[in-house]
């Protein structure tokens, strides 16, 4: 199972102005650096939590569905299923009719249930699900603890950027970062 981002988020959860206020930076000479740190911190939070923070397009590529006809989408929160394409054993593509599956977008992970179950799929990468994931289009749609985690992480990287070489990064994470994102991580048994 592989996830591929097809559409980047249109904004960041934390604006440059919010980041500069957090760091008490009043000049604009390092704006590009701060924007890059915000983007990197967002990507780190998304990776650590399995979340998409701002609405973005994704494609899930899987070999097939379970015996029960289910397919889980490991990224959360899924807002909309755009299309599902199945590839037959000869590689022929066909779109799955929206009436032949049910989508549970509330659960984590989101699930698709197919009735009837797609048969005779290509041995590898037989199904593709295009979907939108994220809390919304604006940074204010993202939960505050995750926005604060981005500010803490980007600020930490900003403060310690010269203390260690590029090969040593990231050297550490700021205190409190794990506590802020822990509630949003997927728990495993």
C-alpha cells in the first residue's frame, strides 16, 4: 500500500506573521528561512501523526481489498473520496461506480467497503483511490495543539540552526512537542 500526494496544501497551518510573533522576530531578512521551517515542521507533524493538516489531494495505491471487501485509508482525516480506479488482470482501467462501495470517513483509519468486491485485479497495484484529506482549507481549521507543535518545532530549528551541521539535523525536538502531538498519533496494540 502506497500513498502519493497529488495536490499540495494551498496554505500552511501557521502563517509567517504568527511564526514571527511567536519568535519575536521583527525583521524580514529571514522570512524565506522561516517559511521553509514552517513547511518542514508541518511535514514532520503530519509524518509523526499520520494526519493531513490542510486539505490536500492524495492517491492510495493498493494491491486489492480484504476478503471481506474492505480497504483502509491510513491517512486522516479523509474528507472526500474523489474516484476509485481498479485495474484488471490485463491492466485495463475502469472507474468504480460510487453506488458499489460505502465510505466510512469518520473512523480512523477511514474505510471503504465494496459490494460487490472487485475481482480479478492486477496482481500488484490493482486499485487506486483518489481522495482529499485534511482538517480544512485554512490554518484556523487545524487543531490548536498541532499548530502550537509546528510553532515549537520551527522555532526550535530556527534557534539551533547554526549549532550543528546540516548532516546532524534534526538534532532534537523541543520539550512539549511530543505531548502536543501524542493525542493525535495512531495508537497500536
